[in-house]
C-alpha cells in the first residue's frame, strides 16, 4: 500500500505517517518546504516537494499511489483557495486511478452554508469529492486537544496556570487527540467496505470549560483553571504566525460560538458505532495532558 499524505508537517496529519507505517504502508509526504524533509524522514515517510496550487505537480505525484490522506491547510490567507487546491488533488487522483481519498476536514462540516468562508468551502469540497467518482471517506473531527499547544493557549497554562481557549465555559466539547484522528484516517484507508462514507468523530467525553480544566489538571498534576479567551485576543496572538487574513478567519470561527444562543454540537454520543467500523483506541483528555505534561509545565 502506497499512501500519499498531505499536511503531514502539521499536528493534525503528522501521526498518519506512524499509524500507516505500523500497517506496513509506504508513506509519501507532500510538503511545500524542503525544511520539513528531515522531520518527515525521521517519522518514516519519503518527503516530496509539492504545492497544492500546482495542478500539474498533483498529477505527477499521485501516479502509482493507492490512497491519499488529504487535508486542506487550515489557515490559508484566502480560504477560497481551498476549493481549487482540493480540485487539483481530486482530479489528479481520478486521472491516475487512486483507489481512495480519505479527507480529514479538521472540523465538522455544516449542513448548509453559514457565511463563514472556512466552513462554506468545506461544503463545496465535499460536494466535489462526492461527485468525483473516486472512492472516499470523510473524517470530520471535533476540536483537537493539540490546539491547546498553540501560542494562544500554552503560554497561559505555563505562566498563569490558566487554560485559555476561545469558547464559552458553558459550551461542551468532545475534545479529540490528533493521534486518534490519524488512526481513524488510516483505518478508513484500509477498510475496503468504506467507499462513500462520512464519520463525525469526537472524544468520548463531552467537557465544558471547567470540566476540561479539571481533567487537564488531573493529567499534569497541577491546578489549572479555565479562561474563556475572547476571539479578538486569539486573533491578535495568531497574526504573527498565520497573517492577518488567516488570524481573522480563525477568530471569526470562534466568534460565532461567543454569539450563539444555542451552542453547536461538538460531540458524537454514538462513537461506539463509529468504533465498530473504525477500531481505534481512544485517548482521554487527562491521559493526553499527562503525556504532554513537559510541554506545558516547566
């Protein structure tokens, strides 16, 4: 099995390399920077220089590939570019007879367009993939535990013992570990019965802000309190990393939660049904925090 992975330099897809090589796969990891080659090689992948905007390059690198683990970059300066990038990959996959695309959407897809570019583009990509003729599985994760390792959260934990996150305390979330999502992606690739399937996945616990802080505290063995960060503060912190447009898009996404009269669901109570088709050992929040204690507690 030869698997081409997009987004492998980031936390959301990096673990696809390890999960796939466990099953004996040959992993090719596409990256837009040669600086990532060493990291990808050490993880067990063969890096290849490629940019999603280059349709000809997508045709070239998908030759001989059995399956694609796909992801659109989250913080694109222009979120609308995500649709064209996706078309480039899907069209190349179809032309070269790739057997399956498994798309990690980074978030649950809305049922209809809501005026958020990031969310609305996912709907367009989903429609294009479903109509492409290529076998596919769509993996829709909730909010990643790894988000807490970001510059808008981790320093607050380290320096102030506050778990800063831009969602209201009362909003419950089924936080999920990146490694678990990667495991779902790989299981979907290897399950021949899945050819046009979509799975909304979450962690097994639906945690409000104070519950999140409690489980995190349990894992790191320190008292950490929840701090409902304002989206503007989040955006200001992110600007140096992803640019003003990217930061504004992310902040806008979280602003919608702050203004909601009813919080959107970020938890799948029927994960047992998902796990029957995609058997993955799930990671609890406290376990994840314990495993990453050294990152937060200096």
